[in-house]
C-alpha cells in the first residue's frame, strides 16, 4: 500500500495498479476499517478500482496522525492472511440482477461490435449476459457504476466521436468495462441495450441499486417486458 497527499485534508491510498477483484476487495476492506477507526474524523471516502481517497476534518485531526492511524490499522490487517481471505468474501455485498432489452434498436453499436469481432449479434448478447461483473467504482455521474470485466472478445474502444445525448438506461461497453447510463448525458461508450431499472433515484432509499463491491448479472428481456417495466426507447444523437 502507498499513501500520497491528495490535498490539504485528503490522502489517497493505492493498493495496486491493475483491475482485479482481490485488489478491489482490499480497497473495500480498508474503507470499512477506516470508517471504524477514524469515525467522525472522516468527511468522505471515495473508492475506486485500486485506490481509496480519504477526506478528513483538518480542524479535528492532523495529517500525520491520520497517516499513523492508517498505517497501524491497515498494516495489521494485511499481515493476517486468514482475515484478509475472509474479508474478501464478505466484502462482496450482494448479487444484483438487472434486466436489459438487447437489440439493434436499443443498442446501436451491436452491429459495430459484431463487425469488429466477427461474432454474431446473438453471440455478443449471450457473452455480455453470461458473466458476473464486479462494481469497481461509481462515478462520472451519480449511479454510474463501472463494472468489469467483459469477455475480451467483445471488449471495444470508446467511440472516436462521443454522442451528445445518450438515453437513460443505455448499457454500454468501453474497453473491458460495462456500465449503465443513469440519466441522459453525453457519452462515448458502445451502446448494446437498454435497462429499465433506475440506477439513481434521490427519492428512494437506497439511492442506487448497487454499491462498490457488489456483483451484477444482466438478464435479457423482450421489448414488451422492457416497456412494461417502465423503460423508454430514448433518443440517440
């Protein structure tokens, strides 16, 4: 683990430089541990693929003390392989199944991925929903969950020219990541379908159906099922 200054009242902890479930689990374990040992000294934490941004109250605690607490609490955990293995399992909070209407109507890049990969559209759809994806990070927009990793056969680079408007619920692929756009926004991911589930709702509790560390599976549904669940065919520009 490496600790670097991110601001006058923030530190960033690095646990590796690759995308891997075990590293993501370490990030989650560290976040949970620091929540316990630092308590009200913490203003916020932001977890990502292999790092944790810790923002603390500089009026209540100084940076050197925070560093020492981090070092003492996390190093003691890292030295215990049994606890680490148990925490890796427990940090995966739940498996969330999300419905997707896959079609060329709802996924305009299916044909492009098919052309580039040599796979049929049905094969692409089957591969996308055959895996369980880990929520590695949430960012870009509230409820935008970065999921990984897609089968390398359907991994696709971002579009050279991003769209000005991506509809809410659009399911996309960028490299080996997949995600659902929680609201209408610009975007450059390859769109392969639409999900009727709300990925962010400020009026519900919890606000999002997934959290970092959760696992997600996609299930294909028909257009009628999509519409019955409240989905809308959005405007792609």
